[in-house]
C-alpha cells in the first residue's frame, strides 16, 4: 500500500445487486460489480505467475460473494460463490478497480470477444455503468 492511498471508510456487500460499495476517506466511492472483482482477482489463479500467463475468466456473470474477510489493515479477501477465495484485494487495488472500471470492463469484454465468448459477461459491449446507488457507510454489512 502506498502512503498516498486513500483508506476505506465503508465496505458494503450487496448480494442482490451483486456489487461491492466502497467509500474512501478522500470522498471517492465506487460500486464495483462482483463479476469485475472476480475476473480481475489479484490471485495467481487469475494473474498467473508472470506477464502473459493471465487466465481469462469466463462464466462469472452471476458470481456472488459469500464472505468478505479483513486481512490486517490493508486488504480484504472475498470468498466467491464459485469457490475462489485466494485473491487479496488491497485498498490500492480496490481503489484502482473502482476508478478504472470502465476501461477494465472494455478490456475484459474485448478479451472475451477475441476468445469467442461473446455474451458471457453480464455487460454488453458499449454498455455504461449504472449510476451508483446511495452509499451506506457500514463496514462489511450484507444486503
């Protein structure tokens, strides 16, 4: 975690809409879809062990989160409904996912398309993110 990283002030898991709301002490807040979290998990299973070893994640449209555990004061570790639970999401990384999610979605959809998995994601090419829902400032709550 870099010294300039904003710290989270709220994390709320919304199982029905399948988004993680994260708010930070710099005023930024993001609604990050579970699917995006899962396909960009910072685990070796997803990222591989070096450049070019990334594994395209498919079939994650309906993935849920069954647990979100704190890891020290620097990260959380979700357990997804597909059994994946090895990614540690640092505050830096959650902030990056929230801030860059439009680009990340576009990159993911392009990779799906290039590999013949059109329509595998819950997002359609050219779709924009919905306006974020009002934020709750609870920590680790589930709705």
